[in-house]
C-alpha cells in the first residue's frame, strides 16, 4: 500500500510566496498527497488564491483560515488535520518535482521513522545566501535536522506530542530534542538539496542576529528542560555548525 503524505503549509499575509509554495506542491510527481493549508486570517488575497488553487489538486486542498497564537499553533492545527502516514511541511519551495518521491523512497528503503535533507537559503532574486548541510549526528553534538525538510511518520507525533506554543522561535528545535535525545527515532538522510528556503526579515529562522540570539536563548532552555547535561557545550557546538553554513 502506498504511503499517503500529508504536506502542511502555514501562512499569513504572504500571498506571493504562497503562490510559489502551492506550485511546488502541485508539481510533485508523487501522487498520494494530502495538501493542507493553515492560514492565520490573511487579508492580502490568500483566501482567493487557495480557492483558485483547490481545483488543481485531485483531492482538493484541506484548509482553514482563522486567527492563531503564532506559527507553532498553526503547525499544530495542521498536524491535527493530517490523515497521512507521513507528515511534513512546505513553508518555502521544493527544488524540483521529485522531492516527495525521494523522501518516501528513502523511508521505505531504510525502514526509518522519518527523513531529512539539505537546504539552500535564497534571497528574493533566487541567489543562494546560506547553505544547510547537517548530515547525520546527535543532538548533544549541536546537530539538528533541517526542519523544512523533516518528514515524519504520523505515529511519531502521536508518541512525542506536538510543538510547544510557549516557545516563540525555537519550538521546532525543542520538539527535535524531545524526539531525538534518546536515539530511538531514526531519520534517513538524503544528501541533496530538497528545499529552497526564502531568506528574509519575516522569517523567525532567517531574520538576522537578533532572531538568532533569541533562538539560541530558547534553544538553551529547551536543552535544559529536556535533561541535556552541559547544555552550554551543545549551544557552542550548534553555533559552530550554523556559522559553517555561511562559509561554503
């Protein structure tokens, strides 16, 4: 039986980037996709775009538009709506039409609980300004999967819970620590760029030094709350890994 993949997009007043994201999902050559859009109550034409795009998907688009308590609340809503075997996100743009197929194949061949890969961060002109190449590793060593490329079996969310909305910028990191710290969850790694991530001030993960420092502070809290000893060492190693992304 084919793996059904739930792809979740969260958005708020970002209609131009949403057009690119929807097109990328629509172009995927993997057929068994459930597409979910969680909108925060946009007033910029987002709703009209979603309604126009519904007819392009064989099963339509499952969507809601209502105020939320931030991006992680929106993500949680999407996960709750998901009925697929595999759940992941499309916040930005897939590099080509084969990404979902590659992810499904990697999970099937490895028997893993999920998958992740590489990211290129691009500016509004499409120029690559940063590269995410984490490979495999352990949370304590400062390693973490690229969240926009991380697709997990739905049962992982059932087992480990959702994103903690009291975190404003690093709930994805906290979730990954919680899930991966005991090394029971296995992720396959695809050593290819899977996602072009939009780089700009509106993103919590790409919004410059102030956002990174806020993320580091919340990340330290997440390590401590999850019982990671010598959290400051992990903070330091994680920072080194991030700095390397700007060097090549």
